[in-house]
């Protein structure tokens, strides 16, 4: 098994049954999100050449058997940093969440210390392949270096998003996000997944005070997941 990443000027490898084939993009890609649309049976890439520019429009591209095709859609959202895209089968649409620091000093986020708390402006959009629709979003706080992560909970039909200090859900029929929990303490959430077998959210974070980097949301509390079973004879070296 090999792992591929999509960079600014790379071709995108696609698995076609038994072999990998490379598809050249028609332009330098700067993807801010990628999902698979089961309705059209195509791979959708959301592209923005300047995602940190609030006025830069978001483009949507579809990858099918005929190659890349631009998906013209009105009312496309403009640039946002730290974007996340998750496909929602219940909405038959891709949900895009993005944010910007509300008031960086001297309009330069790079001058703000990583540990300093700040506010964010955020927005959420739904894209069904033909049009963009705005969804009421939420504002959160946290240091500029904090990360976000998102996944789809197929059991309950909702998009779940973890920020620095909160966990939110957007149900397939909901018009607004609902706060459901706080992240596991002691680190930023880097990855979020839904375990359909256990019916729980799984979060991966950088550990500091815990022996495990993985946590499971049980009710409203996060519990560390023991990756390697402990043994009375196990060595700490």
C-alpha cells in the first residue's frame, strides 16, 4: 500500500480497479477540501488560489472519466483559512466550514503569539453540485495555532467538527450547529473520526499528560483509548 498526497503542482493519482493512473489538473491546484459525491459518482475538489484572502472566490471542480471539469455555481463563498470539507449524504451536499482571525494585530496574524487567545469569524456553506447555500455558523475562540478537525457521523446523520475548545454537530436537517461536547483536555485535536461499530467519536490529539493520543467520546466525557495493553512485566524504557 502506498500513500499519495496532492500538492500544488502534482498530478492526482486515481485507483482504477487494478492500477493507479495520474490525472493532470488543468491549473495549479490549491485545494481547500476534497470529497466524493455519490450522487454524481465523481471526486469533487474545492479550490481557492488565495484561501487566506477574504475576497478570493472558491471554485468547485469535478473529476470524472473525462477528466477535470469546472462546476459553475452562483454565490460561491470567498476565502477562509483552516477550511474543512465533509460530504453529508443526508443533505446530498458537501459542507464547507472556514474561519479567519477576527482582529489580528496590525492585520498580520503572524505577529500574534501561538498561546494568545483570540476570536474568530467563521462561516459554513453547503454545496450540492449546482449551488452554494449559506448555513448559520458559530464563533469560537482559541490560539491562532490551534487546529480543527471534522468527520461525518453516519449513525446519527450529522457532520461533527472539533475546534480548539469545543465540539459541534450539524445534523442533516439542521439549519444551525449544535454544541455537543468539549475536546479532550491537554492538546489540540488533529483528527476526528466516527466509529460506527461502537457508536462513538474518536479523536486523535498530541498528548502531553496522557499515555494515549486517542480518545473516545462516551456520552459527554472523553476517555483515553489504551492502544497497547499494559502488562505487569512491561518495561518503561
